[in-house]
C-alpha cells in the first residue's frame, strides 16, 4: 500500500477554496506517485508543511513528539494577525494499492472502504483524517479512519503499521548513529527482522554473555577458562578494593551489596543501545555520515515480512552532499522505489541538481501555497515532450522550477545580453528572482507548456514566463505587413496562456533590430571587437587593435551619411555578421561589455524609448512582475 492522496484544509500556508458545488475545497489536493515524489521549491513555499501534515496524521517510526500547535492554523488573506486565523483544520490521507493476498488489508479491515476502478473492479482504500480545533490558543485534535465523515479511531497496532520513516533537515547524522538510551540506531536495529522476536538463544546474546564472562574472569584474576590464574592480577586487586570500600559503606543487613564488572546487561535492547555504527576508515565527513544514516534508515523500509506502510519522508536530502553525490543518491533512490520494492519516498529539496536529475513525472513544484505535479496528465506538455525535456534539462535549466519569474530565450545572444539590459533599466534579474533559460532553439513549446496546467481551476503556477523570440521575417521579403502581423499573432498564440506571454522582435532578429536602434554605434564597435576576438584566440584585443577599430568606425560612419538606417543595418548585419560568420555569443558578450562601460543614465533613457528594444524591456518587466 502507498499514500495515494493528501488533502489539506487550513493548515499553515494552505487554506480552503470556495466552490459553488461544495462548501469548502482543500487548498491542497496532492496526488502522489507510488515511488518517488520530489517536492521542489524555494523557501517558505509549503514543502515542510506537506511533510509535517503527513507526520501529524501518521506519526513516525522514531516516536518523536508531534502535536498540533496554534501556529499550525492557517491565517487568511488581509489581516495577518490572530483575528484572521482559522479555528479549525483538517488533514486527510488516502491509501491505495493494497496487496492482492490481503496481508496488508487484514490489518485495517474495519476501517477500509471499497471503490471501483475504471474497469469496474473493486479495490480497497484506507482513509485517515485529522480534525483540529483551537480555542483561546489551546488546540484539540483527533485522528480517525473510515470511508465516511464520522470514522472511528484506529487501535494502537493498526496505528503503528502506518508510522513513517522520517529524516529531518540539517540532521546531525553522526550523532544519530552514536550509542545511548533510545538512540535512533538502536530503534532501527530493534525494529529489524534480524532482531525480531529474538529469544535467549539469539547469537548476539550468546556473544555478549561470553564477553561478560571473560570480563568477570579478568577481574577475578582468572583466564578465559575460569580456572587458570592470570599473571596480571591488577584487575582482581582493583575490584577487591572497591568491594572493601563498599563493605564499610553498608550495614550488616546490606552486606550482599557486591560490585562486579560487565560489558552490558545481557538484554538485547541494552546490547543494541551500546552499538556504534561507523566507517572503517577514520576522518569521515558530514556528507559521508549523512549517506550512512540514510542507508540505515532505509533498513526499516526493506523488512521482508513487514506488512505496514513503507513510506519515508526526507527533508533536504542534499544536506552536506556535494553535487555529484546528490546525483548518485537520487539515481539510486529512483531505482530503489520501484513497484517491486513497495517503497515510497516523499522528499523535499532546494537543489537544482536533484530537480534536473529526477524524472519529471516524479517532480512536484511547491509555489505560492500550492503544489503542482509535473506529470504528463497535469501539464499541457505532450507525452513525447517529456522524453526530450528529461534529456535536455540540466542544472542551469532546472533552476526555472525555483524562480519567481522566467525568461525563455532561443539563443546565446539573448542569454548573455538580457541580464545586462535588465541591470541598465533598473530591474536586475537576481533581485527579482528571475531565471533566464536558453533552450538553444525555437522549441519553446516544450518548455513554456510545462507551466500550463490542464486543470487551471485547481490553481495556476503564478510564475510569469516571458518567451523572447525573433520575428524571423527578412525585411526585403515580399511578405505584406498584414501577413507579418498574422504570423506574429500565430506565433504568440502557440505559446501564450495562463502565465506565459510571448515577446517578439519587431523586424527580423535581435542583432538586426539592434542595428536599427539608437545603440547602433555601440553595437557596430562590438561587431568589430567580436571579429578580432574570434580570429585571434591567443592574443585577444590589444591596445593597437582597439585603436585600429576606432579608426575604422570613424571612416565607416562617414560613408553612412546619406544612407537610410535600414541600408546601414543591412551592411552591418548581412555584409559583416552573416558574411564573416561572426559568433553571436562573442558578439553579445562584447556588446554587453561595452554597455556596462557606458553611462547608465544615458543608456537607460535610450533603451526605454527605443522601439527596437521595447519587446525586450517588456519581457523583463513582465518576468519581474
């Protein structure tokens, strides 16, 4: 069985939704995968709230103290104080996938419901729900189970079978694996089948008894056989001295108070609490201990005869792990949670490394108090696009899942230039949490539609996505103005929808349009810089070459007198950039460098009033909104 659905009403970031067909709909209704579920999102996006909601209903294997607090009740929009805090909340967990031989289902028979699938076949499901109330900052809640709204309380045995394995964020893994009373390591080992129902003949008990006898014999001055006298009698004298003192401390009635040395009590629980799990080699770091701790916790999910829930909740799994270790770990875990193993993982992350490596079908984006599954049934991406995207997503592109806004561009030039323009006009992308993603083609549809929801009535992602693309109509073509408008509208219609908007260059390409703009002279210098850089990889721009370029610009500007801006743009773009195959990336880099050296006030005024930059300015403004 696995956790199939999670519904939340009025718990922390998640409130309720008004609905004409129902009094209250949950703000969060999350459909979970059988295997891996990776919750990705920035801070305060609701990831921990989801984990804590599950913990409140199901409790944990480590039996940590968990209870509902006043601050867990949702504060509605408007007044952010106590007056607007909800007085009731509800969390609901639904389990499906019970095994066909009913080994799991038999533990929950009196609480199970029956539902039909699309083929009309009956299946069991288990519904648990927590209802909480608050009165004068005091909180009351109970957990019940059953297919109806009344439900009944689970008995302790059934409740224990639903406990989750929980790995907290920023965990002190080394400390978790150290010995001690109620140590986490002892709890894990005690729950493992290796020590399940361990009787007096268990091998570990026998080893401990023999070790205790050897220790006792040493302090009696005897060898291991208990007969031969040791040459070293120091231990015997030490114990005799201690007991001599005790004889003086106790009365005649207490004269049987005699001390003896042992390693530990001959009880399995005591033995397990003394064990240390560590690396054979010394000087292991936090990342190594973190992986050792995860491996130990996973023992609880791999028990062969266990018929309870095999669910692990892992917060910030990337803690203390370098990027390559993160990728290796997520690779393994995606294989580990196959249907065959029956293990389900719900993990949170801030890491673009993990978001890029996880299958999109397993990714859940937390954003603005909502959670958005990225599987093919939830977005408007075509099923085949998922294979393409999975291959193409890397760490750089995966940061779009963590952004406050996104700008999608089709090439290196826009990717290098737009951040500089954003700085000049006073909207630096980093300040607004905007990610710029270069897809290196016009395949925007594969990316922009991942932000479009198939069921927008259940919530939209709220991320402004600006698609920046070229008009791609040559000025000297015979196409009419009306046809150009129609093509632009057609292109925009492909990408636009919900939070996605398209911004198209006014004439042809980014470079050609800049040749028509008020920044033509800056750009022409960048063209000549790029030509020199491209043709001299070893030396680059020397002082002599810069002087040579300045002289050429002075001569060429004299020849432009009497020519239209379009004629000069043709000369720069066609005769130099295209004819000499100048790298657009180097050109954009050179132009951005020259802009950063210019007067920002003058440049800002020129860019904001120039119609050829308007589509870029509008794209930046939209993404920053």
